[in-house]
């Protein structure tokens, strides 16, 4: 049995009321895959940076998840080969 390790690094930047996050997945077998997310504090809300971080990171991880799913789906299609749609009717 082989143990594999995949790593996700989270990068967070804040600029005023805007928070941006980048989630970067690295594996031994594939190129890095990146998900992005953002959050913006409503001016009437109290300034609690952790909430912006949590929202931006969760959105980056969701984006990363969708991108990883797309990669897996593309791999499945590629391995399945061409699909014969049957005879063409005029």
C-alpha cells in the first residue's frame, strides 16, 4: 500500500474591506491547481478580519474543488476514448 500526500496552501491578502484567498493544490502527479475566492465586508458590519478570511478561503476551496472535479472528469473522458454515436441519419 502506498501513502500519498497532497498539499493545499492557502494564501490570503487583505486590502481595506476586500479579502482575497488563493488555494493551491500540489500533488506528485499533476501540475498545481489553483482555486480563488473573495469576500467584501459590508461597511455597516464591524471590522472582524477573521470572518473575511473564512469566507474568502471557503470560496477558494470550493473553487478548487470544482476545478479538481473538472480535471477528474476530463481524465475519465480521455481514458474512455471516443464514443460511437451510431449511424448518422439524414
